[in-house]
C-alpha cells in the first residue's frame, strides 16, 4: 500500500529503525526489492531519479505504482534528487507520494528558497518533501582529494533550514558520499554530528550514499535519528555482477533463465540492509486494516494516497 514519505518514515523515526530506499530503474529491481521487503515485512521506499525517469519513461512508472499499491508492506514512491521546481511539479503530477528537492549545490539562501517553494506546492496536496544540506557529492568517480572537500551539515544551519522551509525529511552530509568510494577510502560516519543535528531539528534525518558504509556505523546512526537510508550502488553492483557471471555462458539467452539468479542476489542485499537498518518486521508498526479491493485504508496517521 502506498504511503507518503513522511508517513512511512514517522513510525521508523519514533521506534529507532530506518526505511531502506532503493533507486529503481528496471523491472527486475522493482520486483526483487518489493519481494524481499515483503519477505522481511519491511516498509520500503522506491526512488526514481530524474535521469532514470527519463530513461525508463512514464509507462514504467505505471508498473511501479501498480506493484507498490498491491504490496503487502508499506511503500512510498519518491522523486530522488529533484533539481528544479519543474521536476518536483512533474513528480506531483504523476502522483509520487514524496519528492526530494536537492538545492545543496546552491548557495544556502537559494537552497532554502527553492526548497520552500516545493514544500508549499507539495503540502497543498499532502505530499511530503525531503531537502538536503551539506555536500553528499555527485556520482562517482571521485578522487581521494575530492572526498576531502566535502562540507558537513551544520546543526544551526539545519535548524534554520527546517524552520524556514518546512521540509518533512532532511538529508544531511555526515560522512557518506554517493556512488562507489575511491579505492582505499573508508567512509566514517560522524555519529556525534548526527546526534547534534537530530537534537537541533527533531525531524527524521536521511542518509544518502548508504552503499559502502560500515554496517555497524549505519546501525548506530539509525539509533541517533537517521530514519531513511538511500541505497543504490550496493544493490546495482550485486545485480549486474551476477548478471555478468550468468552471461559468461554464451548459451544463455532466455530472460527467465538469466534474471532469477541476479534477482536472488538483489533480494539478499535487501534482506541484509533491512537487518542493518532494524526494519525487519517493521511493517507491523503501521496500522493497516485490509479491506476489499479499492477500499484499502491505512487507518491512522496516514494521508492515504489512492491509485
Ligand atoms: Zn542521494
């Protein structure tokens, strides 16, 4: 069943677990992420990045919404890293249940302005918004030197940002980066900084660049206020590494033979992440009352989105 980003993250934030969020850009990822989330009874967020959206097209979104709506676990569908008000508006028109506006590369005042504009637009129709402060960086490749230039989120700025913009979720730069890390770099999560930001703002925090981070650190970060963790590279690397392995056999040509081993590996990743984030069984904390087709409702605390 579909929930807004705010409503799917709220029980996690209150209970000290985090909702895994996966960048989806093909049908196999969609089905494997949902199947593993259902098996673990974990809520999950499906992320559609603007670049991926352009690649997969609007028709693919119909599959995402259909699969999410019939899922036995809470699901939200979020625009990942919207760069402009127009991209956020397009996501709202397509009935995404959460949007991210990422103005983190803009000057702070402009980041606040663009985020506030998206919040005003999205909240009018009950959709939640994620903003971002600090530098989590572009996609790989990066050098070790580039990693030194990262700007961490600041608790005072975070407070001003949340009060000014009204965002529901805040992505913070606290030591991780997007994509695959340069060889020899081990990310170090700033746990004390996460705790200070959480104390300052009191809304759920989001960790981007969840791939490649040390599991124990991520689990600790979740206890300190991280309630949504974005995962892309770890899932895709497992998926395509397995596909390459299967395809070394030149006799392979049937998708129904080629894909299942790779999708099984994706499910292993999703299960592992659910354990790290403490979300196994987390679906039980959403007050869901099954009803007849077309009448499903989340009975409490949820701005139900019907499709
Ligand atoms: Zn991100």
